[in-house]
């Protein structure tokens, strides 16, 4: 059973940077496309960034050029480097394996103006 655990959230002023981490266990990490998702209060969960097995990257337009997704298969880790944070980035961030409908517990990111 795949289990995902996020860390690295917190509070930051607009313009700052945060890096989220996600540890993957219970499966073969390199076999899956994985991604970061977020859910703001009153809104549906949305895809932020996705990285495939072959390391092709996809970003939502709202974060393109500011966020970078990466994976380390040797460590079973997924990362999200978030730069130039904006108040509208405030949300609970989840790492997930969409093909397995499996998500972590989420980590809160709060950006103040």
C-alpha cells in the first residue's frame, strides 16, 4: 500500500520561497507519475505540478515560472520548490499518485501580503 507524507509547509510573506517534500513508501516510486495538488478554502483540489516517470514536467499556468517539481528516485522523494510566493498560493498542498487515487495528509502553506 502506497503511503505519502508531506512536509515543509508553513507561513511566509509574499515573495518568499518554501520547499515542500514528500516521502513515498509502500511501492516502486519510479513506476509512477506523481504530482503536487492544492486545495484552498472553499475551492476544489487542483493540480499544481506533475512529473512523469520519464521526468516530463507539467505546471498549472498560475505557478509556471515560479514553482519547480522534482523527484529523487534513489530516496523515494518528491519535491516542490516554490519561489515568488503570492497570497493566492495559500492552500493545503498534497502530494499524490493520481493513477492510484492516493494522497498524503497535506501540509498547509500560508502566504501573507
